[in-house]
């Protein structure tokens, strides 16, 4: 559900959980990136074109039904057993789990059923068409040659740019001044909150409600995201497992809900459209899965000093089976990451982070003007600055509980900043973000 009038304008839902490969589904550009200059491809060789088309034939599975979205996208309804995530070599013979065996204690369940003809929930642009994917299928945005050409190369298509670890920013649980995961350095900048725990801590999930905006991106190959990180492993970059969920704006991906597992190329498995609600007993007559399309645009997004929209994301490890599940909004099951994809996260996470990240390529030898969050600093407050609210974690007892102690970090507070607080309604929350280049951020 989209809370507070939740939405994501021009945003995309890339539910890569086990739902599908983020890597495969790149949405069309929207307003914030429409003015960017892309390299033209007038001299595209026939060999390169054939390679791209071969790749697209592999990832665009034969649909049982195709739906035209008002924004120009085509949504393919693909049989659940043919979704691209199942092409991963570690998932050969994988049996799709219809529903989690156990949900976190303290999770508020939405018990009412939703009729197949109910058009009340409109999370994505293609929902406005009025057609939904049939039972037994998952909704996937069809990738095109143009999508691939917007990427640096076929290899980079659909992948989030990954930085190299910075030798001075390795994980140190005793220091709040150092970056707490592998994504420091190499132009990546952050404004994050994180659990003040050490490598021996055990975390089994996290939840947050995330304000959704459409920040501007200055140049190709930069991005701005707001998300949750679930982390475990070596923070020097040699053996880190990471699950990530949130929204991102990229020069060729635009805004979408992003779920990444860096170690295993962002795979996730989708569910059967016939499971209609988030229930402890896996009744095949309950589900909203067919309503969420990987990579498809959703709207609206927040506007400055006007309507605010946010999304709620929960990720947790099923203690009975070991898969990492994700729910969206009012506990709508999106999918799961299978335990067999992980090393350290096959057991548990050691840290959770919430917040924003941008890539600063220093165009013209200046700091990028790519915005984080709303593009405004946290002191501007509600309606102007972006927020995360109601931060929660899943503990060793499989209980969902409010986060009591967090630490915050921003590498360059003149460019992007973060400020946390607590209230009875929002629990632990923070405002974050910034405009990037200014006179104080040259």
C-alpha cells in the first residue's frame, strides 16, 4: 500500500527478490532524466545488435498475456515457472515457495480479501489499463534494445554500478566516523542511519516507510537511491552479502523499487498470482503478486511543499525455510531471495542500514548536482526534505520491533546530510538528502 497517499511518480518497481532479475528490466526514462545527453548509436554494428537481441530473447520470456501500459511500457504476464530468476545456475530444480512458513511477530496482517475486479489499488502506471495478469503468472516489464543501449554496455545492462572498497573506509564497529559497508569510495556518497552493532550481532530483517521523490540526475551513469541494506560478511569487499530494497533514479533506470543481492546478481523469485494475501497458512487463494511488475513505472511521487507519498518495505528471513522474503505496502508479498544464493546471509545479517546514496562522477571536475532524496537538506523538514520513518528490525526471536539506537553518517554534510529523531507516530525516523553541488559543495 502507498502510505500517506503513497506513490512513486515515474518510479519503477523492480522487485528482484526472487521475484525477478533487476538486471533484466530497465524502465523507460521520465522527466528528470529526459534532458540528459546520451551517446548516439547511429553506427550500431549488426554484430552488436544481434548480441543484444539474443540477450533480450533470453530474458524476455514468452508471455501468456501482454498488457500495454499508458506510459508506453509493455507488461508481459509470464508463467511463474519461467521467470528469469530461475535461470540462475544455483536455482536449477528450485521449488517455488508459495508463501513464507512464518512471519515476524508484531507484523500487522491485512486480512480482507481483494477481488480480482477491484481497481482500488493502483501502484503502477500499467494498472490504469484495467487488465491484470492471470493466475499462475508474474508481471514483468519487457526489456528493449533501447533499454540496453542506454547502459554503458551489454554487460552493465540493468546492473547498479558498484564501487571498489576504499582502504580507509573499512568496517569498524567502534567508530561512527567510518563507512560501515563496502560501497564507500569511488564516487559513491551517502547519508545513512545504521544499527549500532558489531560483527557478532544477529539480525533477521528490517522494515521502513520511505518517502518517494524524483530527484534530478546530472549526467549519464550517475544515480540516486533511497533504500534498506541488509548486510553480512566481510566489509573489506572480499566476501560481502547484501540485500537491498528501495527506490532508485538512474539515467537509464529511472525511479523504481530496487532489490539487489550484489553477490548473486540481484535475483529474486516471484510468486503465483493465486496467493492473494499475506497469511501464515499458505492458502493458494490469497495473493496480490500479479499486480506488481518488475521494472514498471508507478506514480505519483512527492512534490515540494505539497502532497507526500511513501512506500513501506519489509525484508525478513523465514526461520523455517531460510529464504529472505519481501513485502510491500500492506504486507503484499513480492517474492523472496532463496537461501541457496547466499553464504553469510544464509544464516543471518549482522547490520542494517537505511538511507540514501548517489554516484558523484565529478563532471567538469566539480561535484555533481545529482540530488539525494528530495534534493533538500534535512533541516527543511516535512514536505520539503525526504524521510525514512518507523524503522524496525527483526530480532533473533523473529520479532519485529522498533529500532531504539541508530547511528548516522554522511561523508560530506555540505552536499548531503542526515538528522535523526523520534516521535510517538513515526517512531525512530530521519530526514536526509541534499542538492549536491552548491557554493559550499564545489
